[in-house]
């Protein structure tokens, strides 16, 4: 069993629960800018989380050109589902290529450090998964602020695994 892949599968399943919630939100509210939140809207926070997967894996780890999706390309939650389908492929490729090399360090530059830094494959995959959860929490909070009652998107109950495991 590949524990990192299984862990990401659970992250993906909780994301599906978030999409279930977002499907019941109006497009207007999905795009509504709220001053009290970083990234301003559910749309922008979700897109930021997705683009960070690309930045860390494509850009930092693989030194490839980073895919960019502009906010104008996203109008509704279903558009984000498409973006995250590509994220899933990227993460599974990274997990496969990192198998047995989780403590391998990758050197690169990041905007907030003047000098080159090193991160392990394990650090990278852990960071982007927890980063997504951070922004998922913000998205749910934005929904609450707009008057919606979100479902629990924090974890997958064992009885739900078959429902969300495609």
C-alpha cells in the first residue's frame, strides 16, 4: 500500500465533499468578494489552492513551465472540478516519481527567500495538501458568511469512502 497516495486520495475525497457543497451555491456568491478573507472569494481561494499544486510540483520540483489558469477562466464550481482533475494527475505523477525517495531534497528558489532553499519530496506533498485544507476552511467560512450551511468537509468517514472513491 502506498500511504502517500492513500492520503492524497482522502484529500481528493474531502474535496469532492466541498464540491458537493459548492454545487448548491449561486454562481454570484461563488464569485462574491469578501473583504475579511485572503484571496477575497471562494473562486479565488480555490483557484489559488489549485495553482499552488502546479507551482510547487511543476515549477519547484520538476523545473517545468507552470500551468496557469486565470480567474477569468473560472465562472462556476464545475470549472474548478476540471482544474482539480489536472491537479490530481499532477499529484499522482509526483507520488509515483517520488516512491522510495520521500526524503530526497530538491533545491530551488522561492519568492520569500533570497537564497536557494531545499525541501524534501515529502515536505512538498505534505505542504500542498495541508495548504489546500487551509483554503478549503476559508471557502467554507466564506459560504457561512454568505448564509449557507456547509456540510462537514474536513474528513471522510469510512462509510463514505465508496461514495467518493472514483
